[in-house]
C-alpha cells in the first residue's frame, strides 16, 4: 500500500471516528432521556423496592439518609437495560448509514452486532448497579448516581463499539 493510500485510509478512519463520536452522543442522549423517563414512571418506581439478584446481576435497593428508597432493584435493572438496548438500536442504523456508509448485509451484520451488544449490555448490567450503589453510599442522589453509572458504561461501550463497527461495516455502499 502506498503512502498516499495509507494517508487516505487514515483520513477516512479519522473522519469516521469523528462521525462515530456524534452518533454515540445521539445514542447517549437517547439512553439518558429514556433512563430518566423510565426512572420517573410510577410502575418502575414501585419496582425499586424489589431487590433483583440473578446470575451475575445484583441490583440492591438503594435508600437515602432518611431511609426512603431512591433507586435500585428490579426497576433500575429494567430502566437501565431497556434504555441501553434502545440506544444501541438507534446507533446501529445511524452508524451503518451515516458514519460508515456501509452496504454490508444487515442479515449478517445485525446478528453479530446483537451478540456483541448483549455481551456489552451484560457487562454494563453488572457494572452499573455496582457503581450506582457506590455513588449512593458516598451521598450522591439516586437519579444522579444512575446517570453517572450510565456515563461510565457508555464510555466503555463507545471505545468497544468503534473497532467492531469498523469491521462490520467495512463494505461500502455501491454507487447507483
């Protein structure tokens, strides 16, 4: 590969990374918006009282200094993971079309993306309540601690998704 071709490929990757940042911000806005809406829904709030501990997931009930339930349990598990899944669905299609301008077969790439997403969401579903509980124990408000935990998980996902997306969406769209 010539130096000129390498420079062109490097510029293309840099430009894709910049666009990927903006798509990730869009996904993050979707996730935070939905997370905060879900956390305010009465039926989700009721599930804060139900501790959720299955397999590697441990979502304890978090209480404030007055003993009132502020987050956690099954409600937080549902709110965090549903908002994360919906954000990743948005990111998949926007990255495929806009960031990588890919013509890769959705029937092939989507299942791979879904498996990778499930693995990352399982990791985040394990890490998020740990961070959420840690922040609450340090005196951070329940909803703020949920957002900080989601930010940390989003950052990890961001750095994991770019190389995977670059590989999955490497086939350019054909000119019409």
